C-alpha cells in the first residue's frame, strides 16, 4: 500500500534549492517540482506559484518547520539589506 503524500507550495527557485539540499542531507524522501513550462510561457507559475515539494505524510511537519525557517531567514536577510546604515555620531571620528 502506498503511503500518503503531502505537498507544500514553494515560492521560488532559491527556496526550493535550499530546502532540497537540506532534505537530501537529512535523508528525507522528497520530490520538488516547478510549474515552469515553456509551452504556456509561465502561465502556471503565475497562477499557482513557483512549484511544490512533495514528501511522505510522516515527514510533513518537519519539512514544514524547515521551510518556515528558510522563509524567516530570507526575510531577515532582506530586512537587513534594506536597512539604512546608521549615521555617524557628531563626536566620533570618521575612518576612511
């Protein structure tokens, strides 16, 4: 009898690549599929997102937790890149 499988949506190629590497290193059986298609010019990606990761039901909660960590890390990096550098104080010397 085949085991039930769960699909989780993926946002982009970077997220899929990082998740795939982590799951492979941990020995988690998974399948990553992109909705990218040449015939329809990306229509499926526009409607349904980048793609999905599929795994046996027993791994779903762990994979979802890893995916959330990847997304939070990505948000943190984006936020830190968009922050303006702090202004130097009046009394502090400016180093070249």
